[in-house]
């Protein structure tokens, strides 16, 4: 009888897609929308598309999103979180290796896996010289 750890199908499941892997994740290489500020801007590259995201309300993860096939113009959406395409979800998070789950226009939309997240710093306003 084989030990449970030796089952061949276990090797086919990425560590992050198991409950143990999910729980052990450090969550340091992405962003939490609810920890950002209003009007912070992100560029998120997934396996198939690039998205520009502007935070409208960090507490509720309300954003404007543009990019990919579904968002040709800035569109209001809620970032539900980072997921393994329908199972496990890191609420209001965007992390490489995980899909983004969004709610927009009453529809739940799941992106392909995120490859990169970049927080765009907006330039500081020029102080008045008066």
C-alpha cells in the first residue's frame, strides 16, 4: 500500500492550489486593494491581457478597469480577490500566479493568471510658488 504523499497526482497539483499551499502563502508579491489609496493606479499583466486599474474606493475594492477583451473602456468593477479560478479566494487581493475575480455589470469575471502587478506612482502636485 502506498503512502498518501507518494500518490502521483499530488505532483500534478501546483502547491499554491492546495489548501496547505494557500494557507502558507506569504502574500507579499501583490497588492491588497483595501490597503491602497483612492486614485492609486495599477498595471496588471495576466497571461493573456494587460489591465489598467484605478482605485475608487479602497474599503469596498471598487475600481475602474480598462483592458483585455471585456473592458475596452474604463468600466466600474469590484475586485473580489485573487483566486485559483473559482476555489479559494484572497479577498480584495491581486497576486501573481492567481486569477483576479471581478464583479462588473452584475457578472462575475475571472481573468487568466496574473504575471505581474505594478503600482503606478502618480506625480506629486507642484507646490504653489505664491
